[in-house]
C-alpha cells in the first residue's frame, strides 16, 4: 500500500478578544510554548507533508511561531473573519492539489495529541470522506451538536442554530475535522452562510457530504484533550492539564517526584532515569537532565544541560547556557549563567558565576562572584582544574585562574593567576585592644544620667 499524504490547516485568524491582550490569542503560552506551537508540533508528529496556517492581517508573528515548530509552514491571510469554512478556504492554493488526508485544526486547542490525529487519519484511510472529532463535555452549552440518525452522523448544528431538542444532545463537535483531499474543495465551496451568525460554517461540510452520498463518521475523543482556550481562565485550565500529563509521564519514565503537584515542566523538558525532584522545582524551556540527578527544593532551571549524578539546590538557579558535567554540585542560592561546570566541581553556596568555565574538581567558595559585566560588555572567567577559590571572592572578568591555584578569602582578583599560585588581596587587620569594653562602659554611663 502506498503511503497516504497529509496536510494540516491550522486556523488561527481570531484575535481572541476575550483574552484582553495585545497579542494574538494563539501566541499565549502553555508550558513555555505558544498554543499554535503546540498544535503545529502535534500535526508535525502525526506525519504531515504540509502545514498551512490561516492568520489574520498583521499576524506574521503567528506564522513565525508555527515555523519554529515545523520547518516549513505556509501562511495564508484571512482578511475578513467570515467563519471557519471561509478561513479554511483562505488556504485554497494549498488545497487545489490536496493531499490524501486534510486535517483542519484550531490554533487554540493546544493539548491535542498526534495520536488522536493519527486516529482521524486511520478513519480517512478506511474510505471515510469526512471525520469529525466529537466529545462529551461536562458543559455542552457553547458547542456544535453532532446530529445522528440511525447511527450515522448527518449534521453538525451550532448551538445558536439548535432547536431545544437538539440542544439536549450531549455529543459535541470538538472542532477538529478530517477530509479526504479528493472532496474537500467541492464540499467547502458548497457551504453557505444561511445561519444565525451569517458565517460560513466548516461544520456544514457534514450535511453537504451526506447530500453527495459521501461517507461521514464521528470519532470520540477526550474532553481534556479538546479543551479550547478563549479566556485567561481557560489558559490556566489547559496549563494545569498539561502539567498533570507531564508529571505522570515523568514518573512513568522513572523520575521520583516527591510532591508532583508542585513541580512545573516545560513542553520540552527531558529527564533521565532515577532523577529525584524535590518539591517546588520549575523547569523553563530547554532543560535536559541525565540519569541519577537530584534537584532539591525551590530550584529554577532554564536552557541548561545537566549530566549524570549532579546535585542541584535547594534554591539554585540555572540560567541559559548552563552546562553541568558529571557529578557537579550546585548548592543553595547559587546562580549560574552561560557557565560550564566540569566533572566533580562544586559551587556550593551563595555565588554568581556567569560567562565562565569552572574546571574539573575545582571548589568555589561561598559568596564568589564573577564580575562579568561592566554595563556595556560581558567578559569571560576561566577557572582551572582543581582550583580553590576562597569565600567572598570577586573575580573581575576577564579573569584566568590556572589549574590548582588558590585564591585567598575576600579577594578582588583583577589580574591573571598562574597554575598552582596563591593570590589574595587583603586589607591589614587593625586591632584596638579593649576598645569594645570601654565603648560599652561609656554608653552605659550616658544612659544613667
Ligand atoms: C467551533 C465549531 C463548533 C465546535 C467548537 C469547538 C464551527 C462553525 N463551529 O465553534 O461546532 O463545537 O468550535 O471548540 O466551526 N477562525 C478563523 N477565521 C474565522 C473564524 C474562526 O480563523 O473566520 C478560527 C478561530 O481563530 C479559532 C477557530 O477558527 O481558532 C474556531 O473558531 P471559533 O469562532 O472559536 O469557533 P466556535 O464558535 O468555538
Ligand atoms: Ca472556540
């Protein structure tokens, strides 16, 4: 059997006024990725050959965002919002030589999975011409109802056009539809705007297909997966569902989450086996964690790569460009940025290390700061293998500390230090014998008067 080709059309022309936002609705993020990014990724994973996105005027950013999730996405502009069928037809140039399967997706349903899209494609492969993804929402009020007769899907009726009997139907349109490429254009072109909202409804394709004697079927999916976002509250609901899914997946793959409900993942977080995550840990995008890593409570990680056996936190912050090699230890109130901490090195307490390399087994004392920025440019710090940096040291970059060098506590290091040398800067200690006692005595006498 030859492989069926497929194209997905993602509708995203709506501004989403109920979000009360200056940016298009589909650019709002779930787990660190825009909603349109999630939908594009799901489409991409289901093996499509072409993705088209329908956007409103001035929505180049939506196109760019979809393009980040899939290498080539065609954008089409729908200048007037005349309904979902009209929106799909904005992608007409991509439909003239339609692929075998055409999937129509909404940019605001970010939890849609590629598995569900594959099940729609399976139905299309079994000679169905129109496949509708239905669901049974707890509150069906706003959704289109799936009208069935003798077990056959005969129409979809928008809530605003329903009779009271039709409104009692609980099987609803989830919004995602599949079409056979052979018929998609003739079906869409036949749709009219004779309805309560004077819009061209994509859903009318079901009735048109029935009139033409084509095969139409519904497929039931999970309500959670088809949740759409219209408001900030919906966005929070979708985020919560995503996090539940991600935590279960992390545990299923061999991570221990001590208080799963307090750990937040990004869409792309990668965890190895036997990773232990303590409560209140946040993963921003771009984090990869290898096996046997422990992340202690209240740590925040972003664009960081962590090798086997590292221990991070509590209260650690790994910022973009952090790379921890095997067995590195990062302790409390330590912030790292664009820094490679090599094998077995330790930065255990209260430090800021940025734009740096910390050599193998080096030990960075409490309160060490790399002074990497002069208000205009950033400079690098290179700390050699086995170096020992005393507590409360300021390394003024560009700085080079050789292998095995020692830096005395409290130093401000402004020049290079060679391998195995000791360097320190220190004000002399001044001792005034008995000064404190006589000071207290003087104060005590004054308060008696
Ligand atoms: C749609 C379905 C309804 C279904 C519901 C599920 C239709 C007619 N109705 O209703 O049966 O139960 O989704 O959530 O399809 N869009 C455009 N251009 C337009 C109109 C819409 O790009 O001219 C985009 C929107 O940005 C959105 C999507 O299409 O991403 C759906 O449009 P929306 O107005 O939200 O449809 P619903 O009324 O929710
Ligand atoms: Ca909607």
